[in-house]
C-alpha cells in the first residue's frame, strides 16, 4: 500500500548586510511533493489457547514432580505497579489454572487454587500483557536426577485466573552468621537462628518463598512449621510421609546449634512469633 507524504522545504533569504536590501520580488516557500512508500503490516492476533484437561496434568505443589518447568533466568520478584497492595507483587490463584512452559506454549502443570489446605499465593517475576510468570513450590527433578532442576522453578499462568496481591516483607538468611533478617517493609530486624543445613544437606542457597502453610503439630519436635518452597538439593526424600525433602522455618526443642539440619531453618519460639500469622504467603527468602 502507498501513502503520500508532503515534504516542505523552506528557502531562507540572505542576511542583509549594512542595512541595505535588494528591492527585488520576495521569494516564498517552495513545496516539493514526493511519493514515499510505507508498507503497513497488520499485527497478527495472539494464538488461541487450546482447551486443557487440568486433571491430566501433574499439580504444581511440593509433593509432586513436574518435569519441564523453566527456571527463573535470573529474574527477581517484581515490584507491584500499585504499591498500596504491597511493595512486591504476588498472585493469588483464584481457580485451578494451566501452567505453561512459555507464553502460548505447552501446558505442563495445573497450578491449584489451594496448596496443602491454604490459598496458593505465588511471587511474580515477570508480567507481559495478560500473562504472569510465577515461582512455584515444586521440583522438576530429584537431586539424584538433575540438581539444577530441583529449585527455582517458574511457570506462566493467565492473569485472569488470579488476583494481584503483594507483600512488603523480605527475609534473608545468612548461613555463616547464623542470622535471619526480617524486613516487614517498615522495620528490619536481624535475629539469631539455632540451626541450618549440615554440609551434606545444606539449606538451598536459592531464592525461595513462604508457601504459607502453617502446621501445628503438638507433641512433635517441630510443633510449628512455616513451609518454604525449596527442597534439599542433596537428598531425594527424607520425609517418608510426604515423599519430599521440603525445607521450612520451624521451632525445635534441641539444644544443639549450627549447621546440623537436613536443610531446614531452626529458630526459637520467640523468633517464630515474629513470623507466625504475620509474614504473608509469597514472601521471598534469600539465602547466602
């Protein structure tokens, strides 16, 4: 298709020297019309998503392996476009939805609205149009199969199946100092921890998040547990009941301290009180 654009060329008069001017006729602007070709290409509509049988897909939760999930590509939790929802963007899943390996890619998992009896709230690391890329609390492989695919898994979901939420909180574990920094967006407090992962089963040094499951198990040596999204990168399964090697922040009656756990972060009751019922699901924990 051709369009015509008018190109205007103005001819400037010479500067008059010494206040003298030629009284000849004034020269006006000269207009030159030249055809300009401009190809207009229609933007193709996004491809239609084929219907997905969610019951045929593995569920993205800690007890299930979901092969084929991408990593994070170094992306961090996204800042909320609306800070009033919380500084850091999370997505609360309101209905079971398909998780894709890319936008308009292959559906590889079902992202549930409820994970282990609590609403599914996931950190958002990327947003494009009606798509969200979120971290998920599931493994793509066992450590004995491919340690690189154990933690830091992400998936693309449709924003229409979520509500935008957020958190002002950030947590940071310092393995060498045995401290946990708790930042609620207003106050940052660094507290000691009792134990972290042993050399043979270290606490995964990857970005992870609070799943939000708060388990109360009176009479056990871990009566209060905040589940994290990561799992051990050296042990396939140490919890026979769930078939996982999940990590968590929990209390412990044991006096021994240091690098002694299977990867979990053991804290005192006083430290867990600072988190229990307060830290939002989807809050990211960094480890170094």
